C-alpha cells in the first residue's frame, strides 16, 4: 500500500474529501489560478480560521481565570504551580495578540466567555458552591495580563 497523494488532482468536492479539496484549493491559489476555486467554501473556511483564533483566546482566558479564581478564593492554592499556570496562560494570550493584533478588540468578550466555564470549574476544584464564585470576573481582560501574583 503506497502513501496517499499530497494533493488530489482535478476537482475534488468539499463534502466528499475535505483534505483533497483543501489541497486542491491551495494548489490553485498558489498557482494564481482562480478558475476552479470554490469561493463559497473557501470564504467559510477562512472565516472559520479566524473563529478558531478567537476560540484559542477564549480558552486561554478560561485556563487563566480558573487559576486566578483558585488564587483569589483559596489561599492554600497560592502555590508556585498555580503561579506558573497563570503566567503560562498570560504568555499564550500575549502571543496570540502579537500574532493576531485585531483580536485585542475582543479581549473583554473572550475573557467573559472564558469566565463562564472557569467559574464552574474553579468551584468544582475548590469544592465550593457555585454561588460562592462571583457571577462575573472582578478583573478586566487587560488587567489580568498585568496583575501581580506574588507568593507571600
């Protein structure tokens, strides 16, 4: 059994073989050949790439906020491990913003989206009732990137 082709020759239907379709579209774009491009599906896939970057930002905020909530609501959780987890997510967020500067316009939205799940996860991990966690974050998305988390 041989290796599959890197790109399928000829027209490949989006619905039948996503990989083959994507490789064919990429080859057409790279060659400057616009005839045969599946513009409707290409437009949707490009938009999906942008949405995926936003989801990455929201996920990084979620992971950051889980640790911030544990830090704020359980002094025993103020460990080097928690501090490192906070710093790791802040660096990921900063890298996402370097790579995608226009995402900075949606920081508050990404943080709010991440907070919803972070709140329930932190409550679960701290074994406290959900109503003991603030309904909304007490920190702005931007403040979370610069707040100090010192072990004292």
